[in-house]
C-alpha cells in the first residue's frame, strides 16, 4: 500500500477511479483534500499498476463514525463486497419498507465510467432527488437490495456488485435517465460477442456508492 502523507499538496481537476475495483485498496477517511471547486475527496492508494486513485468522498466530513476498514463480503448477498464509508445511526430497513437512497453508479469496465448519479437528478428547485424503492422489489438490482438491507439510515457504503447480482435485464433499476448513457451501459453489459469470449465477469461488475437517506414503514 502507498500512504499519501501530504494530501493537501495534491491538485485535482477531476475524480479518478481504480481500473481494477476488486484489487486490494484502502480508504483513509483522515486524509482529505479538495479540488478548486471545494469538492472533498478521500485519498485511496493502490500498488496495482502503480496507480494512485482519488475517489469522490460524497462531501462527508471526517469524524470517528467513519469506518476505515477493508472490503468485506455481505452475508447471503451472492458475492457483493462492501466498504463502510460512514456508519449510520438510524433504523435498519425491513422487507416491505420504502427507502430513499442517493448513489453514484460506476461500471468496472471502461475505466470506471460513471453511468449515473442520483445527485444529478434535480427537481424544479434544483434539489437532488433520491432514488426510492421498496425493499424486496424485483425491479431493483439484487446487489443494491443486499447493500441497503443491512445499512442504517445516514450510512454510506461503497459496494462492488458481481454480474450475477447486477443487471439481469434492461428493466431493472436504477436506470440512467439519459438515453445514450442507458444504451452505452446495456450494450456494454450485454455485448454478445464479448460475453461469448468469457468477459462477462468484467463487463457486468458494478460499483455503487450508496447513502441511505431515509426509510418509511409500510
């Protein structure tokens, strides 16, 4: 591992993502820096390909409730791996609850291309609109269901979702509202030629940063 000892000296014009999200890398909540726009970033280092990567920090201030841990596999999730960025203090969802989340969705292929973010979905007042779904609904990809089920309200989690727990059809949510982003996402994941060449595990792996904003008992 590479520890960046002076993050304040870094000048960042855009966030970067690991080319290989399943490689061993660590999250350091006490090492923060900012770009010219004031956006906060966590410093993450990896020796893979000798690359240092800066990942978006979701604007959360560093404090003891932030958990600096390694990825762990969520029980009964089909291989979904999670990294706790912030442990919430609210309730844990149950089956049938309606939850509201914010997320950044990335594709492991295409150098970590960000295909969608709920923070980009605005209402008429310019406020970000959370993504709302019911726990247990088949309309939402299984990996997000597994991630949110064991979160507490207020928590933030980064998850790596294998293809078997990702998009099994083009009707599953969350779906990018932009037509071209949606087409690019699905033509990458469901590319028949590359799937036939055994690249499915690379094409279909997803990375989501998820914040559990609220829940409502039904």
